């Protein structure tokens, strides 16, 4: 299959947080190679889910070359993007970063925890057009990988034809259903679940010492229209443009007169 004309002369970097051997990476790599003839994989050696935008500052980053254009990194997804840009692909920098396909949702507040989204954030900071891709699935159920595989190529190829904004990336989530049950593709905004999706499950080990697992039990939050949560709740693919600027501009305007009254004595 010939590469997409929209990706001619582009260099694709694939990253994830599930690890280099994850099924979502295998799918994304197959899709990427249909779109472009210059595809590199720089992904964590081991799962880094929940790593967010963290860096390996206190520990060295180790690299294992799998083959000519595939590298396993002992580090975070952000480390992977940095390693690709500054070291492994430094002779010709990557121009597009695709992160995923994550096994699990990256909706609403998930974005702030997500290593998948963090890789896209780092790619954006490094000047790459970046897309994070995730497959929603019910904990304890099976992921519908066929759904992501059927629609991801079409979504990626289209997104890379649109005008791209600076300091912004796209977050895509595929719904928890069979491919034939997908109802459409929706442009969404980031939703918000009620508190309590992440709690602690305390245990006692064999030495009678307490330890804890973070328990994930997502609360519903798809009632607000046009959100990523609503789209997934209706078996639609969610496409959400996100930005690196976390400033609350409305609140900043509201605080202006109050802060102006503060003085340094």
C-alpha cells in the first residue's frame, strides 16, 4: 500500500505508555506504516501507565535497540519523546508523534494522569503535530481492539490534513463497543467526572505490613453535552483538541482587580 500523500516527507514517531510490546502499539505501528514510509518506535521497555508528564531526573535513562527503527526505553513516555528528538532521531527530527493506542480510557481528568497524553504534550512542546489515541474498555471486560484498528487510520489521516494550532494536540478515544456499533465521530470538549474514580484499596502483606493499590472505579459523568464522556457513552469516537496552556483565563480576568490591590511593603 502506498503511503498517504499527506504524509509525504514526514517522519513519524510512535510512543505509548503501555510498553513497546503492547497490543495497541502493534496496531498503531501497522496503521502508521500504511500511512508513511518512515516510522520509528521509541516506547517504554515496561508499562508506564499513570506516569503523566514525568521525567526520569533521579535515574539514568537506558536504551535497548530492538531493530533499526525500534527502541525500548527504561523511562517514561516523556523520556521516550525526548530521547527520540534529541538522540535517536537527531539527524532528522520526527515531525509527527502518535501516542498509543492506549489500553483504557483517557477521558476527562484521565488526561492529567495519562502517560499517553503526556507523550503527545511533549511532542507538542518539541514542535511535532501530536495525537494521543486510546481505546475505552470496561475494567474486567475485553478491549475491542478491532474498533480502534478499523477507525484509527481514517481519523489520523484526516487530522493530519487540518490546520494545526501551536501548543495544542488532539486526544482521540475509541468507544467500548464492536466496530459495527460505533455511532459516529464527534468533536468534543474535555468532560469532568464526579470525584471518587480513583480511591485506595488497603491490604496487609505476609509480614503484617500494610500496603495499598490505587483502585479505579470510574464514576459516570457523561450528562454534559459535547464532552468526551458523552460521546463515549453514546458509542461515538471522541476527538478533543487540548492545549498546553493551563491558565484559567476567565478567572484571571476576575482576579485582576483584587490582585491589583496587593502591595509589597
